[in-house]
C-alpha cells in the first residue's frame, strides 16, 4: 500500500510540476508578446503598420532603424540622460539613506511624529506625477531653471524620496542592532558606523534602489517634455517624440526608436536582476 501511495504521490507531483512549467511558459509568452510585436512592427512601413499590423512584414526592411539613427542624436541624448541619472541617484541615495536610518534607528520624543512622517511618505507614493507637473513647472520658471539639468534632477529626487526611504526603512528595521551596538562599543562614530558597517551589509537594497531609479529616469517623460524644450538638453525618452509632427506621425520611426530605447534596459535588467530579487527579499529574512 505504501508503494502504491508513493507512486501516486510522485505521479501527482510530476503532473503538478508539468502544469507549473506550462503555466510559466504561457505567462512568459504573454509578457513577451508586446515586445515581440513591437520588434515585428519595427520592420514594417507606415502603411503596413496602419493597414496590416498583425501580419509579418512583406520585406525585411531596416529603413525605420536607419531613419531613427539619423534623426536621433544618440550621443547627446545618452549624455544628458547619463548626467541627470548619475547626479540624481547619488543625491537620492545620500538623502534617503539618512532619512531611513533616522526613522529606523533614532528615538523620537513622540511616536505620533514618527508615525506622521511614515504616513506622509506613504501618501507620497499615492500622488501621480501628472498632478505635480503644473506646480513644478511654475516653481522651475520662478527659479530660472527651465531647460537645465537641475530642472529634472530636483523633481526626480523629490518624487523618489518616499519609495526609496520606505524601502531602506523596511530593511533596516529588520537589521540586527547588535552589530551596530558592538561597533559603537568599539568606539565607532556615526559616520564610521554607517559607512563601514551598515552600508556594506545593505548593499543589495542599495543596488535595488539604484536599478529602479535608473530605469525610472531612463523612461520618464512627463517632467522631461514639460521642463525641457531645447534640443541640446533632451533625454532619451524625450528624443523619441521627434517622430511626431504637427500633422503626421512617423509610426515606423517611433517603434524603431522605442526598440532601441528598450533593448539597453532589458540588458541592464538581465545583468542586475539578481540584485533586485536579493534587495526586495532581504528585509523579509532578517531578524
């Protein structure tokens, strides 16, 4: 009887494993389908895209890509995006690490104040960027920062504070205090404690914050199109809008340029995906 039950159990596990794999393949195909369709459309002419969007291209043409490369000043676009991303992420990490360390480690005179700050950060996650466009635009004009790196860097930092701080805080609250207490007993100051003890241990979370913010800045469009009008200051996502004219739209050029925009992100994400998984799950296994 035991052998029969063991065989039945193994058969059930085998069938369940097959079902899980099939479901995983189906979900993967559904996720990849829009990207594969976009690649397919990038080899079609505008007439084919509008008239036969779901068929294979009649001829494999690279005209859309050549037009995208000749229209876009990729050197300038990549340079502007890189400068904005580098400055923004460095300042973000410094500010949000300090704020999260204060929330998770320092003693407040009133728990109500601490809870209010946390609630304020949670409320910040619920505010869409579109609501902030007009006030940010008016403030940027009043400060004379329009068409500058600072016009994008400051809003990017402000909109990332809530997410980054809460992600850091969630990990630090599960981080054992004994390690820090031992370092303090040995004579470590606050700066040495953070730079030599805390930061190396929370590196997976730092990598996660870094990756999320790089992808956000790479794809961000509402602030860029509102605050940047000079061609020499455009970012990657803003440069693609050059294919949309007043009376016509170059669909093939937009799709080809979008493909060129997405492929580096996929490579970047594939390289650093393990850091995202480690960072998102690190807080759940600490303490």
